[in-house]
């Protein structure tokens, strides 16, 4: 997978990124739901065509997925990966598993497989997920997102003032960051 926008921006600007565990569809049942049940067929095709064209400049290969996964446990696993300094590896692998490989990232066995290739301790991760230690954080992020009226991903909040919604071109981010630099 190629460099994402955030990685490219880090080469040009002194920025720190914080990835938050935001559920786009928190109403999704634990077992997931077929895309065809959730969205009309034409809408699914359009959505994946848009994703493909947006990902192409960054080397991201989006493929059509048949299931809308419940991502809660994946997001919680991401919180564990932050604690042990493996977030970027886990994030890239979980992203690729869902969007490029069509895996169900709501399935705990899939999550554990991705965690293993990301260098996470599977036994510790499993214990943490079963304990529910990260559930509150995921809920809190959901509430924070509602405050900002966020309902899609990606959404970027810069300095708690500027919001960029969606996979915008690199130039949109550069312009915003340059404007911020001028104001400071």
C-alpha cells in the first residue's frame, strides 16, 4: 500500500496525528450485514467506484466488499495496538483486509490473524477485548464525533478548529495547513 495523505503531509509539515476509533455504522449487528441489504445495488457500485478512484493516487486498491462489518472490535483492537506502539502496522493491515481483501473485520478470528501479522500479542489482545477495557473509549469518540457533527470517514480535525471531510486531494490539506501556518 502506498503512502497515505497523512504520511505525505508529515514529510512537509510538523504535524502529529491522532487516529480515533470512529464507527461509521454503530447500528451494524455484531455479525455484520450484507451490503445488498444495507444499500441499493447501484449505490454500492458507485461507492466502490468512487473509493477506487480516490485510492488510486495513493496506491490503495479498493475492492467491492459483500459485507458491512461491525467494526467495533477492530477499533478496540486498534486501541490496544496504540498502547503497544503498533498502531500504524495494525491500522494498515486492518484497512487492507477490509477494503482490499474483503475480509470481515468484525470476526474475532480475522482480527486476531491481522493482529498477529501486525506484531500484537494475541493472548493479551484477546484478554483485553474480552475485558471490555476499550469499549468506553470507542463510545466516547462516538459522542465527540456527534459534537462535531461527523458522520463519515475519513474526517480530519486540525487544531480543533478546521474540519476536512472525506478523502480530499492532498492540495486541500496543504492549503489548510499553509493557511494555519500563516495565521500563527
